[in-house]
C-alpha cells in the first residue's frame, strides 16, 4: 500500500506545511512588533530582526520548493 492509498501526506508536503505555518506566525509577529514600535514600547532593532527572519524564511521556502520540485 503506497502513501497515497493510505491517505498519508508526503514528507515534502509535511515540510511545506510547517514552513508556511512558521512564515504566517512570523508575519503576525512582525505586525505586532511594528505596532509596538510605533507606540514607542519596543526597540526598532527587534522589528528589524523580525523582518530579517521573515526575509530569510521566504528565501528558504523558495529554495526548498526549487530543490524538491520533483519529489512527491
């Protein structure tokens, strides 16, 4: 019985799900940090760090999708 017949998802799909989940959480963190920084309650360095992590995460997602394109 193959993974498709058993109703299981592939390792690639599982990995992509968690990459997307992490990126969506980073977007919300970035939005929160932006609001806190605008209110003067947070250092702009943390806002820059959150933005840099989002940028790196998008780069990782792009690399992963290109590298494992043929993998099911």
